[in-house]
């Protein structure tokens, strides 16, 4: 059977052919989200008569997955991890930063999934998920009619479609809160009350999603094959179900009286639960424990790098435990389909500038051998930069925030400094070996930071690893990596800080098909451990069990255990914080913001905890990238003015939908 990964990468119009015609174009257009089956059901029965066509239909089910690998349509650039240079308000080139600037609209909502988002000449913005749910429902109704499949295979494929239906409902719930539950196909002659339905209460939506996921999990295969990576299996579904329960237990969805007490349905009842239910955290703990154990039983766990170092690191790697740990962190996302990845997006964009990894690459010095004689920079676009906010968020080498570490001098952190060298300061040099360039001007802010800081970011005075070179980088205008409008127009890292995390070291090539595409991590093991720490803290309070879950991730990062360093009065400014449930919550959320940086997690974490309007309502900061002198370069400046208000927590429903279905109630503020 054809590889599923290759299969779903092809153009939808080519690989769904007759299914797409029957299931999409023949459907009445009275509403974009209703499951209305056409009168000509024989056409659909014919389509589902053969396994090969059913396979095409299953690929169609997956084709509605969010395109988070594409710069234009990704939700990963929501929040304050990234800064995208191209945010032209007329072209709507990149949607997420526009939303963060307060430019959301009801006419064509940015990254909207209720009806989908139109994006100029590009294929789409947000995927129309109700359309995807309709495809799932049609698949489930007709899969039993396939003649050349056995019953167990039909059940397994049906389970995938059933899970994806629940998952699409969850993605809608994330953005819109109360949604219309679409569980079955509505006939073309249905009365208005069947065709035009109301939004369900948030808790009813969660219960529906959890129930359908649970039903699907029982029939899913345990672990998908190597030829079908990207399809959901029992392990991935169990982990995602735990995430759903985490959202359900979180303050935004669990007793959110302060935001939505007046957001009422047609019966005058609140859409959101008004009373917090602590037992939802216990259900989350149980689900996370089940997911972790299932992963461990089947060979999944935190990633460790098992290959040899690149040629330029051989000498340092042999004598430096620090560099060995660095490789664990540098490759955790870039190494495709490794043991930490529970579920990944395999439908990766195939053309140059669309892919996040291409957009985050640096332009290397002219003539530098990037891969066996290749010296072309053709597919390094410099569109995605890291923000100063995320750079500041990383810990010190002691595993503490920079403003909590008594050994880190905040008053001089932006001062220029010369890095130690092997002859000038051999002891100091061992601490930066392979991480920073020796005898190079940088700033104190870049010294004595944890390893994830160096593994995830590209910083002036550090390195950018390619296939055959450890490239010493600075982002001054006089260098290849820096701002220079005469060199490549507006393609430069506009904050002066790069993102290395998911750019594979072998990805620099002179033709786009040779760049290494890695699956976007939908969920991985570190996320599960951090979910466990959060849920345990919320239900039981700060305890050793919470620390143990957190330390799974911290130890891989090479920083001290949380209960050790936070209790040390010689290091921690507030050593009592660890014993307080609220302070422990802050520590866990910061750990998530670091470990899962650039993976689209922080925005939703801040939404879950009702902090988004506080965290994302200030300017994105970066270095003064047009300044040639390092003394002036390392002055912070605003790059983008964000305006995120309480109304932006929930997406608006498209006005066309509101005008079509008068039973819909718009979200507050829109």
C-alpha cells in the first residue's frame, strides 16, 4: 500500500477525485457546516465500493489538519515566541501576527476554522473544519460498504475517522468555545430545525469530544506502521484525549465566571461552566498517567541523541558532556520521527518559502560549503525570528529565571563582554565549548544560560550548525546573517535572534527538495510529563510527585532538580516559592514555555489560564538590527505593537454563517 505520508502530501484535488466531487461539490450550500447528504447516494455507495477509493477518502479525512508547518497559516506564531517580518496588512501574508496586533475581523476571521479563511491567491488560511467533520461523517456512514476489506480493517479505518471527527470538534472548541456538535449526516429534505442548530454548552462539547475519542481509541491499532506515519493510533489518541481533559480542567473552561457570566444561550443559561470543578484535574491526572504508561510500554520516552556528532564537533563532543546534552536538545524536534514524538503532522509543505524550517534558516556567508560542495543560500528565507521575550524566558545555567537567580546580574546583562578562550581562560572556555565562539564580543545576557537557550536560538556570538560547518554567527548588518536590504530585500531576522529548534542541520541546500522536512510535533513525551506536573499541582498542591514529573524534563535539559535549586537561599531569590501552589503553577507554565518554545504551546497555555490579555498586550521586542556597532545593536526596541484584549480569547464566527443561521449566537465582543 502506498505510503500514507507521501499520499496526503499530494494535492487534495488529485487524490480524492470522485470522493471530493460527491462529498463536497454536490452538497447543498445552505450552510457551510451542516452534514447534508446529497440525494444521489448511489454515487457515494459506488465510491466506497473499493478499498483503493476508501483509502483516498481516508486521506481526505486527514487533509483538514491545520497547516501549522506553513508560515502563512500556522497558529504557532500566535503569542510571543516568534516575530514574522512580513505582516503587510493588505496582503495578509501571515495571519497570526495580524491577530496579535488586534486586526481580527468578523467578515473573514483570521485563521478561522468555522468556515475557513480566505487568503488571497494562497490555498487557504484556516481550514474549514465543519467541512472536515462532514467528510468524517460521510466516511463513517459508507465505510462498511467497501467490498474488498475485512471487518477488522474497516473498524480500524472507521476509528481513525471517528477520532479525527472528535479532534476537529476540539480544535473548534479551542478557538470558539461553545460550538455546534455535528455528529451525523442530515438529509437534504430535513426541516430547518434539523439543518440550523444552536451552539452547545462548553461542558456538553467536552463530554461529546471525550466520549467519541474514547470510542475511537478502543478500535485503533496500537502503533501505526512506518509506512503510515502521521495517521493516528491508540498511543497518539490516548495522549490527545489527555490534552482535551487538561483544557477542560483549566480555568478558562472550568468555572470562568469572570469572563463569561453574561454569555448566555437561547434558554438564558451560561455557555461556560460557572462553577469550578476540581475533580476535572483528577480526571486529567488519570488520563495523563494512562497515556504516559502506554507510551513507555511501547518504546516511547524522552529523546536522547544516539548518532555520532557532526564532523566539526567530533573533538569537542569526545571531551564535553555538555555538548552531548546539547545534541539531545538540539535534535529533539529536528530528528524526524524519533521516540519522543507521539503524533506528528506529516503533511509538510513541499515548496520553498511555505515551510517554517525554511523560513527560519539563516543566510550563510558567501562561498561557505553547506553540503558537499553546495554554496547556495537559495532556500534560506530569514522570515521567522525569535523574540526578545522568549530569549529572556530561558533559565540560567542554574535552572532559575534570570530575575530569580542571585548569581545573575540583571543590571549588567546587556553589557558587552569578550567570551573566554582556551588560552585566555581555560576554565571559562570549558563552559562555552561548542556553544559560544571563543574570544568574541557578545553580551552577558548570552552567558551562563541553560543549554536549551543555545540549542533553540541563534544568537550573536554563538553557532549555527549546518551539514558540514559550525557557522559562527552574528546578526549585525555587516554580516551575511544580518539586516541588509541590498542583499535580499526584506528577508532578515527582524529581532536579531534566530530560531534553530526545528531547522535540521542538513537542511541548507541549493534546491528546496533537498531541505530536510521534519514532522511538526502535535504532541510529544515532554508535553505529557509537564501536563502531569500541572494537573498534580492543581489537584494536590505542590509535592514531590509534582517535582518528579517536572524533573524528567529538567534533567534532560541539564539543569538542577526544581526542589533543589529553588530551596537554595544562595541561588534562589524567593526560596519559599516552591511550597506555594500558585507559585508552583508559574514555575510549571514557565517550564512549558521553555521546553515547548516555538511549538505552538505557549499561546494556548496562556489562554487556558486566562493570562493571554496580560502576556500578549505589550510590544514584541528585539535588538536594534540596523545598528552596525555592537554597543548600539544590543539595545532593545519594539518590533511589533501587540493589542490582545479579552474579546480575542474567542474567535468570531464568520458573518456569513451568522446571517445564514439565525440560531447562532455570536461570541462576546464581536
